C-alpha cells in the first residue's frame, strides 16, 4: 500500500522526525497535535480551554488538507497532563462534533512537549 504525506501551513509544522499526517489507502493517520499556533509556532496560552480549541483547530486543518473534516474521525487518542481536564475535553468535543462520536482513549501523562497540557492524535476515515 502506498503512503502519501499530508501537510498544510494551516497547522503547526512538524518539529521532529514525523509528518503532520500520512494517508494510507482510505485512512488518514494524524500525528499528535499540541496547541501551537501555525505560523508563530508559539503555544496559544496556558488556558486548558484555549489549548483544547487550538489542538482541535490544528487537527481540523490537517483533515481539510486531506479533503476531509473532523466528522470523519474514527478515533482520537487524548493525552492530558491532568485528568482534571477531562470534562473540558468532553465539553469541547460536544461543541465541535456531532454524535455518533468517534472512539477515544484518554491517557494522563507526566509531561508533554513544550510543557503543554494536551496532545491529541487522530485516525480519519477517508473516501466515504
């Protein structure tokens, strides 16, 4: 199966040895997004709510670059530095997504890149 790199200037550039996303067949694998503002590559703010919004904006931009959107996400993996932020993630997902919601895992971690509170990766179904 061939792989296609998906990249957009509307999401933060990769800051390591990875691609923003890889399309493999009818699936899009989106790398973990942290709340960096495209262009400046600065953290949006210390606010968990603003960080969540920026992460979802980055994910949506990458989905658009592949010709899709957040409605086609089949699985999110959410990494949080504190599970106390869980309710804020749920509220954002209710606001940004329609039911049926994607599958999801939420994991509390000791630290994330650049000291942010949240990182989310996604698997997106394309072609339907």
